[in-house]
C-alpha cells in the first residue's frame, strides 16, 4: 500500500514538474516559492500584521512567531525521522542544460540549490501554511486568498524540483495544525482576554 502511494507520488511529481514547465512558470513559481522561506515570510507577516491590525500588533506577532518556531521544530524533527529522499536523490541521473535525466524516458528540472534528503515534510509549506492558518483565524476575509497563495507555494515546491507532492501536503498539514493548536491554547490560557465575535475586542477574528 505504502509503496503504491510512493510510486503515485513520484509519478505525479514527474508529471507536474515536466508539464507545467514554461518560461513564465520559471519566473512565477521560481520567485513565489521563496514566500515559504522564513527569512522572507516572517518580515512579510510582520508587515501584514502591522497593516491590518495595528492595535493588536504585538499580540499577533507573538502568536505568529510561536507558530513558525514550533512548526519549524516539529517539521525538522519529522525530516530527520523519515529522511525521505528528495527527487534528485530518488531518481539520480545526470545533468544536461539544467535538466536532470533519471532514465531514458524521464526528465525533471531542479531549480536553485539541489538537495538530496529531508524531503518529507516540506519546510516551506509548513511555514507558509502556519502563517496562513493563524492569519485566517485572525482575519477571516483573507482566508480564500491565503489558501490560494498556499496552493501556489505547494505547487512551486514541486515545480522547482525540491519536493514530491505529498511532501507539500504533509508540510501544509503540520503548519496548519500547529497554528490551530497555538491559537486554541492561547484562548484556553487567557480566557479573560480571548473573546471571539463581534467587530471589536482584544482577541478577535477581524472582519476586514
């Protein structure tokens, strides 16, 4: 069963990595994938938290920081535990004009720095979906847009050849679950200042 899932995941990677390839995709997915990098994502979160909810900026940044750090630690531990091969390590092969050829009838593209192991789960997706979930809990009207951006990040990790599709799903799940757990814990630990509902309050899901 697990072997069949892994095989399907690998074939889906090859299909997406090859069939989505275009000059526009190289630029679009090549740049968008960096949104999942903590060095890019965290400053962006700080800016958005300040922009959308300045009165509760400090509280929101604390929540976001906890989510990203905790999610990163969980994700790193799972990477070490599973130690799944990256596409490059799985398929092997040789490089020619930017393409890695794993066999006579297959090819895939690796963009940026090539990695060999630690494929599952995706750290970029864990970080981004942690931010997506916590922002969605705080700012409900952003949920649709944030989920769309999250899907783009997931697809970009496959496009650049860094992860198999299931790696991105696993990372997204870890990030989202971490955010929900942190937010729920905050509500339980600080019930007196954690009133949800309405259009105002110290802790609220903001109606933009």
